[in-house]
C-alpha cells in the first residue's frame, strides 16, 4: 500500500501544480478589446477533491484527535444536507475539499513528499516571478495587475503569499556565492540582499493592486510575530548586550534612538492624520460605501433563520423562510446566491455604489461556511486553522513559509473571496496542509495478505477510477461549455449575432443548470435577432431555475413589453424594484411601464424616489458640497458657451446612471425619425448643448428680477413680455417655427413661435404655460398656471400684458381635448425634454447647482398628467390623449436643424 500511496501522491502533486497555473488556461491571452481571459476555467477544486479521496484511502497516516474531531464536526452537517437534498452536488464536493485537500497534502508531506519539502522554494520562486513579471507588463500597458487569480485584490494576496518562498530561494542561492561564504557575515548580507530583491517588487505590486485585505493581513501578521518575539528577545537581550564592544553598544544605542524617534513621529502623524475632519469624513465615507457591512449583516440574519444552533442563540427561527427548504444545518452547499437575495434586498447593500447584481459570497469565509453548513461546521473549520498560528519551528523552515502563506490568504478570506477563487484558494489549501502534517499519526502496519488490506486496495482502485472518470467527464463538459460562451461573446462583439446565439445555446445543452448562457442567448435573441419566441422560452426556463437571479425580472419585463403585454411586464418590473431597491434602472423601467399602462397617478411618487436615487448616486461619488463638482462645472461651461467642456462635465456628473429612457410620447411626436439619428445616443452631444444654452439664456433674461419672496416670478415675466412687445414683431405670414433663442435674435416671428418663447420663459419662473387657440387653430393667448394651482395669469403678446386672473378659469377635458374657458390649449416642449439624460442632469442641477438653477428636471408626460388630473375629465385619460396636448412644430424644426 505504501508504494501505491507514493505513486498516487506523486500524481496528485503534479496535478496540483498543473491546476495551480492552468485553472484559467486563457488567463494571459486576451483577445481584441474585450475581456475574455477568465471565461474559460477548469473546475480545479472539484477535481482535486475527488482525486484526494484515493490518496487518503491509501495513506498510512491518520489525523490526530484534535484534527479528527474538527473534520468529523465539519462533515456531519455537510453529509446531512447532502443526504436530504439541501445542497448542490458539485458545491458539496467542493466544500468537502476544504478539509479533504489539505489533509491529502499533509499526508503526502509526511510520506513520500517529506524529502522534497526543502525544494518547494523553487516552484514558489518561479510562480512568484511569473506573477511579478505579468503584473509589471500589465501595469506598463495601462491595465490592472491581475495575474493568474484574475483580480487585483486576489493578485495582491497571491504575490504576498509567494514572497517567503521567493525569499528563501534567493537567500539560498546568494549564500552559496563564494564571495559571501568567505565573509564572516555572509548570511546576513545574503538575507538583506534577498529581502531587497523580493520585498521591493512585491511592495510595488501590493501598492498598485491597492488591496486593503492583503495589507491588513500583512500588518496583523507582523504584529503577531512581534508579540511572539518580544518574550524571547527580553530573555536574551541582557546576554547579547553584555557581549557587545563599546563601539557596538554605541551604534546599537544610536539605532535604537532612531527607531524610537521614527516610531514617535509615525504615531504622531497617524494620530493627526486620523483626527483631521476631512480625513475622518473620508474614512467614514469609505466605510459607508463598502459592501461588506450590509453583506455580513444580511448573512447573519440568513444564518439565524436557517441554522438550528444559531436560532437557539438568537431566538430568530423563521417558520416561513424565503430562503427555501432547509434543514438543521444552514441552507446547503451552493445555495447562498438564491437564499441571500431576499436578505440583500432588505439590507442597505444597494446603497453602496459598488453593489453587484448577484451576490455569490458574503466576503467572509466563516460566514459563508456558516450560512451553507451551519455554525457547527463553521466553528469546526475555524478550529482547523489553529495550526497556522501554533507550534514552534526553527527559523527558516519550510513550515514558517507555509504558515506565512496560509495566514495571508486565509486572513484575507475573512474580507474577500480568496478561499473560493482559484488558484489563490489552491495555494491556501496546500499551505494549510503543510501546517497540518505534524498533526498526523502513522497507522500500524498491515499484513499484505490480510482481508482488510485487500479491501482497502480495491477501494483505492475503485476510488481512483471514479475520480478519474468523473473529473474527466465533468471537467471536459465544463470546459466545452465555457468555450462555447467565450465564442458567443466573441461573435457578439464582432456583430455575428446568429452565430453568438447558437454558441450560447450549445453552452445550455452542455450545462443545462447554468443560468448564465440562458440570459446571454435571450439578450441576443431580443436585441439583435428579434426572435421573441426563442427569448421567451429561454427566459421562462431560466426563471424557473431562479426567479431572483441578477436582472432576470427586468429582462422578462422588457420582453413582455416588446410583445405588447405591458400589464404583465409591470409585475416583473415591480419585483425587480423589490429586489434592487436602490437601482435607478429598475425604477426607470417601472416608471416607463406605468406610463405605457396609463397609471399616471403613481408617477409622482416614483419620480420623486428616482430623484433621490440620482442625488444619492451623485453624493456617493462627489459629496454634497455645492461649491465644486461637475454640476457647477457644467453650469459655468454652459454660461460661457464652452460646448466640449459642458458635455464632458455632464457626462462626469451623471456617471454610470442609465440614460436610455425616452418619454413614450416622443415616438408619436417625432415624425422625422430623430430617434434613429445620433441625437438620441445615451451620451450627451451638441444637440443637448443647444437645448442647455437656450434655457440658460431664457433663465438669465429674468434672473435679475425677483418677487417679494425672493423668487423669480410673474413680475419678472411681465417686464419681459413688455420688452418682448416693443422688441419683437409678430408676423402671421411667417410659416416657419422658430425656437425661443432664434426668436430673440431675429426680432420677428409668427404668433406660435412668440407664445412658445413666453412658454419657455414661464417654465423657468415655475409656471405651467397653456397656449390657447381660436376657432381657426391660431394661437391668440396663453394661460399661466402656478404650481399649486392657486394663481393664474393671462398673457397677451399683442398688447404686451401679463394680467392675473380674478377667478380660476374653467379647465376640463372634452373629446380628448383640454379646454380652458372653452378654447383648446396645447403645450410647448423642447424635444430634448423627452430624453431621460436631460431629466437626470436637471435633477442633479436642481439639487447641487446652488440657489439660482435652471428648471428642466420634469418629464413632459408627468407635467401633462398632473395638469389633466386637475381638470374635470369625465373620460379616461390615456397616453394618446396626452400626446394631442403637445405641439409638434418643435420636432419638425429640430429635424430641419439637425439636417
């Protein structure tokens, strides 16, 4: 059996090394301008766990009492959940690898691998060098340093964990140099040079990766080492000082003074740095913006609801749990993503600017194990980490390097995903196994002819064949599915949408339980192929798997909207808002669907909440000060006529907010196909700047006159109308429609353009303008309505007057026409007002633009619905009715201007 164990151990180590560098076979081969490096991966932990089983069966070592109890308590909940169907098979195998893989490594290290432990620094150095070089190349080319792990945070822990092995290798090589061996302090010189060679590039990578978890792990480990060394140094320090010469004592005293001085200065700077208000505020903002606290809080609630032991401690057991079926030990392996969705939506997680649509891990491995397997398994797993910090070993030993590596990654795993993300977790399990080797005990020798030996040998053979077969089958299927998804992404990027769709469908056939290709295929089918039936089938199947996955409810709502079933779409958008209560896009879709369903009464509340989300997003990025920021930059640039600067400031102010929404009335009013032109891009453009300048000019015309309450009001408008009457000539023979800015420049226009000019100015005064038409459909007056409907004014451009109305005019709907005093009225809107990107910018400008701001933050459909709701309407108001209340001439004029 020993020979079999040695062969299996050698093969396992080789496999371990291959998977350590080849989990992502395309990690260093990016294609074109899209990120494809990590779309193809090997299920390394699953394969290693299966292959570790025959190694342990053949092993002549068994864990000691402490480790045996920890492993037993860990596997009890795992097996219970798996037997009762509370865990997913693949995830259950991978979670068992948390104990099985390190135990196999420990057995190999005690047996055939013991003679090779001293050579581990060679592959460690090679792996460290490869990551350092890859990081330098990536940083030089303007990319993040991600290396094999695929993320800068995990890359930081990976490089830091490998650094002691690189140091050991460099120190051994340098000390062998003849020039150092002939010197009395050759070992010290070699150590100093090795430290410099390894520490400088490692520190550079850590700084550029900016991983707080890796730095925190290094600091905590340094403090623990210092606390452990102080008692040892205090016992030997008097003897060491007595053996020094006077010169050496003076030098030691000098260096001690330098160290103490630097320490005092460092403490003083740190204290002053922390107590400074702006630094304290920045620290508080960083804590508030981090996703970990709400993740941990929600996970603790999930554990309390789904674990028998935790429920006894917290008295929180829920009889009707949204997490689904569960037993006595957590929710089951691999079910965290589905179960946590409800808890995430109820927490403050979505207030974080970096909140992700899918949560697969709580960024804390202890909480992750406790959520899936219960508190008992989590405590047992935590007990298995004790050997990393205990025991005394000689300086420079392999075990010390292993402890350093294991501690860095495992400690970082309490703040990130390092223990579930290969290959970082593989390195951690290997180092943990080396720390476990002293906890194993040899088994008594067994006679080769004994029946127990034969059964054990057969079990090894069967386990090896099963592990090989399952690994090859599952790994090949997983790789093929990943490769199909990768090909689909490439084809979609190149515009080959039909090929991309077939590639995603192939991935579905290979892995029917993977929800991701369903959504990718459905997105291509709806967005590019118009295959709504195929998209419906795919989304329906995905929805049956997980109705709360990512933004699947949003996709379902969009699909039903394309099919014309807006009532069904509304239900999905409502559920999307429940799952993502801080998502602007979710509420934008909800708002749009309310309009399409004619539920105008609910628009004000949703609009007000969207304004809060826009402001919260801006505050999270730039703070609440009105003395600086992109909004003020935008306002200044618009006033100065700097188009490029204004557009850049608007883009910066809105950031990543979705800006693709368009008021549905625009589609009916746009007879010239402006939606197909460049003016409807989500990014800002010169057409938007022209709109900004017009309202800025109109606002500036009356900004100098205030009413008694200090607001720009009707008195300023009356003065402007008098000026207009003496300055502008109304000519009914002019057929062309002129925008307000052009009216002021030409000094002549038709009555419609003149009343539209007054309407635009009135909007800046906080009034709603209604242009009246006579029996020949010619404008002959304008009624101004105050926001609270308490005051009304009548504008007459022929006489240049703005007069208050003594009593409220009769406003009602008849045959889909809004009548004021028996005459039909229509409203003037700039076409750009219908675009969400300007609504968002107007909201941010109102909140962060100071005291004197432009008024352009309300969407036209809401203005019209609020107006119609106050009228005495006996008939039902729908979107078609509201469209008739808008003038179409501005859209034709903008089309001519764009051409």
